[in-house]
């Protein structure tokens, strides 16, 4: 039985430019390298884009399973454009991403499946919905991965 509501939580401690974050199952870090943080960990905006692609992948796999597709894989590339003037305090510039661009390549699907998956992912992904509802344009290019031959080359 599916629960109608789920709660997520993160507890964080900030030390300088580094954040240490704990969930019920994981520990991770965020840093701002330009403020003295270690380059070994992503900054919060990179984590946000990772949350977007990760969330989209979970929804894609769920929808693929609902559709009876069993061998679906995807790669994601996401870029967010930020006007740093807002981050630096200019009240005339929004401090969030001005737009997000994505390239999603999916294997194991037909053109019809790809369009259905895209529509469902865009509609059902909570992180995608947050970006969309914030009025931030999301430019997406979805493609089908070329089939590989036994030699490993694409067709």
C-alpha cells in the first residue's frame, strides 16, 4: 500500500564554506570552493542539479516499469545558468538559476515510449516541478541512445 504522504529530512552543520549533511541513511557534504571549501565535494547548486537528474531518473524508472519496459537506462547532463549579481546582493536580479538546460539520452525505448516517459517525468518529478513552478525555463533535449553492436560501436 502506498502512503499518501512522505516526509524527508536533512540535518546539517556548517563549518566555514563546508556543510555536512545527514539523512536517515546517508552523510554527504557541500562546499563552495571559491570561499575556501575543498574541491572534493560539490557546491549546493551542483547538488541541486544532481537532485534534479537523480529525481528524474527515479521517476523515469518507475514510469518505465509501469509501462512494462524492463531494460531502460539513461544518461543526464544538466546545466544551470546563474546571474551572480543576485547572489552577491543586487536586489534587481533573482538569485536563482535563470534557466536550466538538459540533455537526456535513454536506451531501451521506442520513440513512442520516449515521448511518454518525457511527458510523465516532467509531470511527476518533484524537483522538476519545483523548478517549473518557480518559473525557471527548463530546456530539455531527449534522445534515444544508439544501439550498440557486439563490437561496442553504435549503429
